[in-house]
């Protein structure tokens, strides 16, 4: 696949005026002036893949893979660096991804966050390897409960400003419960205003995958986005289900202009047909000029 050229939206794509029905720069907490698209590099068995999130950790025959790239992780990192896309995440889905992850960080120093198997023992090494932040989930949970001591250890090891908490979740009844261990184990931690306010004192950002819709390209979880917009006190990136540029409008409106969006399987560079990469880059660039 050649590196895409960046062009303006065509008439079939959602334009900037259509995307924003609220005044630009109206985030009440002021941690960003505008929402934006954030890129991703999901690694599985050393390759860049797009996977249906709910099937991770199951028997190999039940894993549903939407896309396996012929390009190495560093190719995507170089692409994001060229186009000025910041705050993206590299997620190592299981073992065997360390080399690919390191190559991506080397290709875009301080431009990408890293997650997957991060602990107090290796967090510093990943930051030294070029990650802007480390993303942590499973390490700060034990037996399905948040381990405050481990969270404090991480904060002491890397600093609050370099830590992203992954609060990826699945819906159970009326609550969204955080899931760990490749999204297969439920914890007792439900997302709420109080939860996010407390955890927000210990990290720089939240990353939230809506696991029930991750990789399905059926649209974002609108209720989850709405709750995150109302509750989160710090920068938050939502991922899961996005299938068009119209989802950027939905995330902006539902998230009250305070939630960023990652698009995976629907993006053309990941084999999708719903969203062109060049258009999400143009989206961010137009926002920067607005």
C-alpha cells in the first residue's frame, strides 16, 4: 500500500461545519481546545492487525481478525509522524510484539503511547525506548479489584504526567465495568463520575475501548461516549465501533466536545472502506486552523 496523499474532503465526506454543531473550543475543563482523531497500531503476534475485541483471549479458532497488514508497525508510525498525528497508541495484544513495538517507537519518538503488559518493572524502559506515555490496565487490578498500592507504585515510577489508564469496559446491566487480561476478565470497577475523578488524580489521560463494539464497525457506543463526556476530568480517548466520519460528529456532540476518537477497522489503511485516512488527517488539520 503506498503512503496516502492528503487531500481535502470530497463532497461525500462530512465537512467541518457539519461536524460541529457546538462552538469550537468549548471544553469546560480546558485540557484541549478541540477534539481530534487519534491513530492506533494494534499488534498481535508481531503483526499489525485489527481484531474483534470481544474475541481476544479466546481459543485460537474463535479469534476474529478483520485485517492483517503487510506493512510493519514502523511504517504506520512513520505515516503518523509525517502527518503530525499525535497521542496515538501502540497496543501489544499478547506476547511476541515487543520488537515490533520498539520499531514503531523508534520511528516516531515521543509521538506514540505504548500499552500491553506494562508494569513497574518495564514502564521506564518503554519510556526510554521512545514512548510518550505508558498505558496500563491489568497491572493495577488484582483479583478483579483496583489495587491502589500498585497504582501508586506506577505513579512513583513514571510520574502522573506519563501515565495513561486504560479503562476499557463492557456493559453489564446499566453499568460499564472495566475489563482486564485482553478484555476477558470483568472487574468490580464501574465507570462513574466519582471513579473517573478519583483515578484522574493519578494519571494524565484515559483510554477507553468499548469492547462490546470494538472491531465490529457498527457505530460507536453512544451511551458510553455520553457518560465519558459528562464525567471525565482529563483527556480521554474513546475507541470502538466507529465506521464513518459521521462518528466524529457523534463523538463530539455526545462527548460535549471533550472526547477524542480512534478509528480502527473502518480505516482504509487497515483494509476498511468506511473512512479514508487522508480525510481524518484533513479533519485534524482543519480543526487546528479553526
